[in-house]
C-alpha cells in the first residue's frame, strides 16, 4: 500500500515539477549561448539571466508550496474523504508524502546544479573543471585524512535529516492547525513558530549547557573536526523529527475532523 | 401491467395483490416461470427483501411453487387459480354491493346499473 | 453471522456541541436501511464514525464485529455528501486508483455504468459538471463489492431521472450479505426500496421500524410519518 501511495503522490506532483525542470534546463541552455562577459551585459543577456534566476528560485519555492499544499489539500480538505477511507494506515500517508517531498527537493538541487553547470560550460573547459575538482578533493583529503569519507557521509546524512525534520515540522504544524475550527491557518503558523523556537531552545540548552560547558565545549576538543558533535546535532534533529511524526500521526488518527 | 404501488399501505401486501392480478389475468400463465426475485424487484422498483416476502406468502397460499433447481413457477393447478380468482372477485363485489347499499340503492337498481354499464363497456 | 454494524451507546461531542447523545443500533446484513432525520440531526456524524473519519467520544462502534480501522475500511464503501474527487485525474485514472487500493473493486461494472450514463472515461474530473461528478462518485462506490455501503444523501442534488437511476443501481446491486445504509431527508423517493428505517433527531434515535410495519400499523407512508414526527 505504501508503494501505491507513493506512486500516486509522485504522479500528482510530477505534473508541477517536470515542466519546471524542463523550463529551467531550457533557460540554462539558452543562457549558455549568451557568452556572458561580466563587464558588459547587453539587455537581452540581462533578461535571460534574470529569467533563469527567477525560475531557479521559483523551483525551490514551488517545492515548498507543493509540499504544504499536498499535505493540506490532499489530506485535510475534501480530498481527505477519498484518502482517509482508503484501507491504509495514517502513518503511510505521512510517509508517502514525506518521501516524495524529499525526493523532489533532492532532485531540484541536482537539476539546479546541472543547470548551473550548463550555463558555466560556455566559459569553462570541462577538463579544467574536473581538474580543479580533483585539486579540491586532494586538499581536503590532506586535511581530513581518511575521515574525509566520514565527513561527506555526515554532510549527506545531516542534510537529509534536516530536510526530513523540517518537512515533518511543517506537517505537524498543519496538523495542529487542523485542530482548530475557525483559525486553522493562524494556528498552523503559530504552531510552526512555537515548535521551532522550543526546538531551538532545547538544542541550545543541550549544546551550550547552563554553565557554558555543554556538549559543544566538551566535544570541540576533538580534531580535526568535531564529528561527534555533529552526530549529536543530527541525532537531536532526528529525535525532533520522530516526535513531530508521532504527533502528526496521533492527530490524524484520533482528531481528524473533515469538513 | 405496470406496477402501481401506493405510499400508505405496506408494500408487500400490494405486491401480493398485484402478482395475483397478473396470475388471474393470465399475464403469468399457469406453470410459467417467474423471473428472479432480483429482476422482479428491479421491475417494481422495490427492495428485493420485500419482493421475496411477497413471493413467500404466495407460495404459502399455493399460487406460486418453488422448484429446488429451477426457481419459481406459477402453480399448474388451474382449479386453484380459478378458485382464488373467484374468491377475489367475490370480495370485490361484496365490498361494492355494501357501498351501493350504503348509498341507498335497491338491489334491482344496482343490477340495472351494472347491466347498463357492462353493455356500454362492450362497445 | 454477526450484525454488520453495531453501535453501543455511541456519543460524539465537538467541544460543547453534542452531535450524538447515545446511539444504540444494530443493523443486520442484507438490509437496505434508511437513516432519516433533518439536517443537523447527527446522520453524517454517525456515518463518519462508521468510516473511522471520526473517533467516538465514548461508546463503541463495530463493523462486522471489528473497531473501525484499516480492516473495516476494506469492506465499507462510502459515498460522502460532498464531491471529494481530486481535479487532475481523468475518470479512467480514478477508476484505476480505486482498483489499485480496493481489492473488491469491479472495474468492468464501473465502465458499464459509465457507458450507460454517457460519461467519457477520458474526461478530466475537473471538467465535469457537479451532477456528473456525483454520478462518478456513485459509480465508484457501487462498483465495489463491499459488505456495507454508506450513502450520505445520494439523491440530494440530483434530477429525478438520475434519482431513479441511483435507486435502480442500489436495488440491482443488492446481495443478501451486504447492507446499504442511506442517509437522507428526501424520503418519498426512496421509501419503497427500504427495508428498515431509523429516525434520528438531535443526536438520538427516536424510532426504528420496518417500512411495512409503519405502513401497516400507522396506515401512512414513512414520508407522512416523518413529516408528523419532525414537524417544525
């Protein structure tokens, strides 16, 4: 069932993203033919570049909006009658939307990167480019040693956990907003801000400690890089994510009240 | 004969009456196969349970017979059908006669009226 | 076999609003039941409870002996009062959707009904008129071979010809293991297809009876009795 939900979720959202990606790449290609000279922008170059940036930003804004809209519209407005009568546990609804949102964000980043490369390719020699990448790697390796891989893994995991936590924070805020009869949106925004602040406070307490000698101090003694500290941060973020998930699930199971 | 069901009387009694009418008029001849309960219910736009109940009563009365493997048929007992038909006719007539009496008609007047109207009907 | 739907002193409140004040009900299989009451009497609340779209404040509701959840959703087919279809799919796509999630969904039946109603499967849901959307929803619900059908105001905003079609569909779908509960305030149209009626007022049941008993004992149609009982 989760697979089926994923299938439909992707179908429903790809109608927005695939055209956007296409347009972005097209504009990137167009821009790559513009032969930019930073000292001398013609008007048309300016326009095409601006449009490209507009679409690039728009793509990420769209990810954000679609994420909210899918959860709110598909689950908590009239479509909720369709979705919640399916013989599927509520948590699968949350997970299918979560996975799909993460997928689109990651894809958006990759496509953005690709588009930048396309634009940059006009002025850069590809082999030079990869050569400089190698140099960066070697420098980094000489600093980190073998723990470079650890670092990279940590960045990727950290990125994903932060994303998941952020998305679930949005979901739980929308779910909390649903509890109100008349002020759903207001309550959602309030919940979002409130939970975010509480999260930050808890994190601060854990990391800085009430005497200044919290985790941060104790762990920055490590070199070359405070891996453990970052893992702690990722861990705390993950715990928050789990809490948001559980609360969202409870609300959907016990406090659902469709119009 | 279309199904004519009134709103203020139980449906199943009306169904019984209307099926009887169809039997007496020959629309459902003796020995004929009846459609399935569901088809009959659909035709009459009624609940299949109600149609089932009506047919069960008719079975009790002997007008309808259920065969284990081949569904329901009208009885082949022509005698019984004729008796039931006559009985219904007598009921209708006695109701009618009672009403005529209440209105103040004498028996002879009633007969004259009936004969006259029957004549006109033939034309 | 146990009753398909059982309510034991079900109460549901929304804050200070008491939608259901203690419902005791047992509905057997193979019946077509009318849940009759004015707007706001609690019919929709009761139906949503049966669908696990709401959770009781107290009391117990059982479908086929089980609490509402994933297992009961598999055997319950629900037609809400509103249109709940998304707007980007075509009719064909929503049929595939139902077919995917409900193992008791009969696509052939659905396409048959679509044809009879002159609806084009390729049509997008968002382009359909309200009446046609409601017909599609009805087709989706009746194409499931469920054990309990919950129809909330199925003939409400629909023209008389469509009403007849809907009633016809309900009858022809009938099987002795399935139960249909129809909630409505338009009684004269559906009276003759109902086995039983339940009158609900202000969140409580005030009468349960078979249609024939009402006509027998009170000598009037259910519609007439309803008007009497619920006189303003």
